[in-house]
């Protein structure tokens, strides 16, 4: 199934200017989770990414529905 993904923060540096504004279409298997998507995008656990669908932050084991518009934000930390 296909989903449209937009990357933000330093994650977007791997995209062309057009891809940054329009997002990229990614083919993921039926029942894929946020963790699966991050893996396909090459975003590792240590670097992290926050997956948002329809304004809702997904847990890494939450499924992504077909045709979803997905935003992936760079995870940040601090104290």
C-alpha cells in the first residue's frame, strides 16, 4: 500500500527541494507499523523519528492505514 510521507527537521535534508515540499510516496506492506516505516526510510532507533498521522502521534507499534498522509519529525531531547 502507498502512503505520502513528509520529513521535517534534519530528516528532510535527504530529500530534494520538491520532495521536501510535496513529500514522497512510500510503498509499505499491509499492516505496517510506524517502526516499519521508519526502518524503510532508514531512520534508525538512535536517531529517532516521531510519526504523526492526522494530527495524532503514533506509537512505534501503531499501524498506518492505506493512503495516509504521514509526517515524520526529528525526535529531539533535552533537559
